[in-house]
């Protein structure tokens, strides 16, 4: 590929010049006044960086050996101004930075200048100079090779981007404060079109060098001419027509004519190839006339440009002469009027470079510690907007998942598919109930608990018999001596003293009889419902559920296809659910990373515009959520249709009915087991409480018989002395006080308390439950630590109850110390006047336990 050594003449823009200004002191004073001296000291380095950038810009552009370095300085300073503007308001207002004034000179008329106490002029001037530097870099590129041509084209587009940004974002604000003409909206727009024209001109040079087809070259050339025509129109209108040098206007005017003629010339070449000679002749005449008209009115243009125009005119005249001869000799076509021809097509291959990323100051660290209240409030507003989006979309995702769950439950999916494959499942609550039953022993463990009831009942019966035998023995001895000694046996009869004890024993016997009836009812209930509860012994319980079988006969044999299609749809639905979970996580992650404070602090435009732009980044994920919900709706409709076919082929309704019956059977078995279990627990609790009460009264009877035995020996000795004639006088005869059985027990207990203070306590054996521990309801075992009823410490082998520990003997048959109570007595567990543990809330088949406090008080 070769490029012409002669290139077209182009224009570059000179930079504006600025007056020196000290930006450091006014900003520092404002920071110290508004935010405090500490913040001012922390901002020293940032202030120094900004001051140095301003000093570099104040230097003459010629002093910058490297234009790219100059460009970088302009960009850095502009971003610094973007950070400064929202933090430090600069204006004549005394509450603002009021001692800072910026002055800039016109780039095209250096004798004119403008000054403002505002960053608007400063930022507009920096944008202008950035476009100017880019145009200078583009003009300095070597367009004789491909790399240089590409560089020139790119920098002209960057210059157009800078001037376009000036026109759209800064020129209006600067002009409102009294800026020079070069910073007006009209001038910025004109320079933008000029830079685009020259960038498109670079493309034209490339397509010519690459020998592209004449039709394409014509389109590219026509667009170059259009850009120059727009530039010329703006230059000829106020306020620019009196501001620019005439050579600028002539240059642009001639360029517009040149490239219009060039487009006509390239179009004529294409027409000649197509043998459309008549239109070729017309196009050539139009282009030649345009060049002639432009050459008459232009003054002071560069000679290389005139040479290029003259060369083009010569080529067009030569081709016109050839075309006219060919038409006259061969084609004999009528040449159309110029007004009858269609406009030449154009193709734009350039556009202004976007400056949004170049000017983005959100990553700048200057003055990052200083955040005004207004920015904080604005950030809070944006955060509310984001939260509203997140909340709305999250609700849509959750609603989608809930709709899918409800629809599948209505269709009994995927349970029916799993049942077909042999994977059964119970409802969660029912399965938990069954597991609790099986952990507690299940129906097969009820027999062991019944045996425990029998053993406890027998222990209570034996204790009751032993207690009654004590009283009967004492009563028999008393009757024997009363018969032997007659009237000399003056103590009260046993029956009068033991009436209360005997009444209580009778009540206990009645309670045991009633409890035995309750035990019998429990045993009958177990026998009657054993078949119902047997299902609870199945392990796993799912094995008791009915199975969903394939049809015995099939007409078309498409069962597998129906099942496969339904499974595929369920997998698609599952994938959509997983996608929703991922989308929700993406939303949360986007919100976590969405920090627009740096952009907010560097933005000079409308906050609403910034918010709309930033919020728009959530549009994509919101669209994906909407697509997901819509896709799920379609899949659910598809699954519903497929499930209807599945239900019809596999007779799903009958299977559901069988399964529901099985569920109800299991639930009924659990309920009956719980009822029996609670009744058994009530019985165990009753017998334990009754055993404690009988043990207590047995101890009272033992104390009573011991006291009566001592009295009996003393009275026998007294009677024997009387009979032997050794009786004493009446005034020295001992008198006997015969307390009742309850009074004797109270007196003995009082004496025991005094003796226990000097006598070591006998260790008391543990009772049914540990101190402070109450029998537990529900499925828990009523005897913690004992899996075998025979291991319970209060149980004796059936039929041979034996007190586990007898007291040491005494010379008169009395205990070694009166306070001894034996292993069944536990004053801490059931103090005097206390009641047994409260009954369970379920109705008990057992009679209420006796009031233990009655055994501690005289009736």
C-alpha cells in the first residue's frame, strides 16, 4: 500500500492563554473555615497538587516539548476541577470561595479576555485547550503512511469530542458569566464540525490510497464536503462572521467546494464504468462549476490547497471532454438538467470521541475526606432508588418461586414421579411424628411398660399388706394381754388409736383396686389397637406406602415418553429456580458495589441525569428477571398439560386416594399410640406417688407399734409387781399417757430432731426420680437412667418385698436412733403438707393420688 507524498492542507486550533492565579490559599482558607483546621492540614498535599497543575498550564504552550504531556496535564487538571466544584463553591458570595478570579484570553483574538469568579470559565477554557491540543497532535501526524493517517484521524475525532463536550456541557454556563466568543456554543459547534471534516478527510485519503471503488470514494468525499459546508455556514453567521480571520472562512469554503467536486468526480468515474455517459457529463459539469464559483470568492488560502483544487479541476475537464466526445459519437444520450439529478449519497465514517470516560473523576482521590451535606443527601436519595429496585425485583423472584411451589403441590409433583421410581416420602410433620414414636420404643415397646405397671402395682400391694400386718400384729398382742390381765390392762385399745391409719390404708387399697381396673383398660386398648399401630413398626415407614405401578396394558406404549417429557420440563423449571437464586445474588452484589459517591462528587451536571444514568445499569438484570418469570409461566403451562397425560396413563387419582388412606391410617396409629402412651405414663406416675405415700404411712405405723411395744413392757412389769404385792403408793404410781398413733408419730418426730443433732445422719437411698426432677410427659421414658423396670431402686421382686435396709438392732427392739426412716422416706422430696407432682393434662384413667400431707399431720 502506498500513500501520496502530497497531502491536503488542514487546520489546527491554538490554545487559549490564562493569567496566573493562586488557587492554593483561597481553597485552604475555605476548608479551614468550613470543615476545620484539621481537615485543612489533611488537604495540604491535594491543594499543592492542584496548584502545581495550574502552574503547568500557565506556562506557554511552546514550552511543552511533548504535546501528549500537555494533553495529560489538561486532563488531570480538568478532573481535579470536577472534584473541586461540588466541594468548594467559587463565587462572589462571602460564604463561598470569593477571593478567586480566573482570567482567560480569546484564542482567535488575543487582545480580548474574560474574567469570572467561577469554575465555569476555567472548565470551559480547559476543554477548549484540550480540543486544541488534540488538533495539533493530529496535524503533526505523518499522514503519508497508514499509522500516521490513523493517528491523525483518531486525534481529530478526539478534538471533535472535546469541542462537542464544551458545546453541550460548559459553553452555555461560561457564556452566561461573560466569556469570550471562542467559548460560545456557536464557536464550539463550528470547531466540532471542522474537526470531523478533517477526520473524514483522513478516511478519504485512506480509501483513495487503498484504491477503493469510485462509488465508495464518492460517498466518503461527499460527507467531507457536507461537514465543511456546515462549518462554513456557522462561520458566516453571527457572532463568528466578525470574529474569525477571512483566511479561515476562505479555507473552509474552498474545502467544501473541493470535496463536493471530488464527490462528483468519483461518481462520474463510477458512471463511466456503467456507461451512463449522460449523467457522467452532468456530474462533471456540476463539480467544475462549484470549483469555479469557490475560486472566485476565496482570498488568502494556502497555495497547496489551490494546487490540489486546480489539479482536480484539470482532471474533471479532461474527463468531461472525453465523455462528451463518446456521447456525441457513440451513445447520443440527452444530458439531463442538474436540478433533475438526485443528491449524491454520503457515508460518514467518523464521530466525536466520547469524553465521558476520559473526564470521569470518580477514581480521583483528591479531597476524598471532604463530603458536603448536600452530596450526602443526594447519595441517600439515590440509595433509596436502588433499594426500591432491589426490593421490587426480589419480591418478583420470591413470588415466582412461591407460584412454582404452589402449582407443583397442586399437581402432586414431583412426588408422583418419585413414587413411580419407588422413592416414597411422607409429609414432613407426619414423618417427624412417626420418628418420635419409633424413638420412644413404638408399639412393640408397650408390653414392657405394661409389665412395669404390673410390677409397680404389686410393690404397692405388698407394701400395703406389710403395713396392715404391723397394725394387726400390734392389735392381736394388745387383745391377748387385755384378756390375760383383765381390768388391770388399762391402756386404750389399739382400734381406737389406729382408726385414722386404718382409714387411710383402706383408701389406698381402694385406689390400688381402681388403678388395677385402669391398667386392665389400657391392656385392652393395646390389644384392640395393636393391628392399627403395627404399621408404626415398619422401618422405614415409607415401605408401608402404596406404590405407583405402570399400567398392566398399554395401547400405544408411550408411557416412557410421557414420563420423560414431564421429567425434562421439571428439570427446566428447576433450572429457572436456580437462575432466580443467582439473579437475586447478583442484585445484592450489584447493590454492594454500587458506590456513586465519587461520581456524585465529580459530576458537574444534573444529579437527576446522573441518577438516571447510574440506575440504568440495573435495567439488564431487571430484564433477565422478567424473562425468567415469563419463561416459568410457559413451563408451568407445559407441565400442567403433561401432568394431565401422566395422570390419565398411570391412573394417578386412584393412587392418590390409596396414599391418602395410608396417611390417615398412619396418623390414626400415631394418635392412638400417643393416647396409650400418655395413659401408661399417668399410671407409672400414679404408682410412684402412691408408693411414696404408703411408705410414709408404713413408717408411721412402725413408729406407733414400737411405742406401743415399749408401753406394753412397762405395763406388764407394773402389773406383775402389783400381783406380787410390791405395788407402790398411789402418789408415786407412774401415770401413763396413751397418745393416738398420729400423736405418737408427732412426738417421736420431735424427739428425733433433737437426737439427730448429735447422731450422724444415715444416708438416704435415692427415690424414683432425682431430687428436683419431675416425671416427664410425652414419649420420654418415665425412669431416667433405667431401661428395665426391675432396676428402679424402689421396686422389689414380685411376691417377696423386702425392706432394702434394716436399722441396727437395739436392746428393746427399737431402732439405733429414732430418726431413722429407711430408703423410701424422703423429707426433701415430699415435705410435710406438700402435694404430689401435678397430673398431666390428658385425662388419666387412674384415681387421684392420696394427699401426702395428711400423713404428717394428725387427722
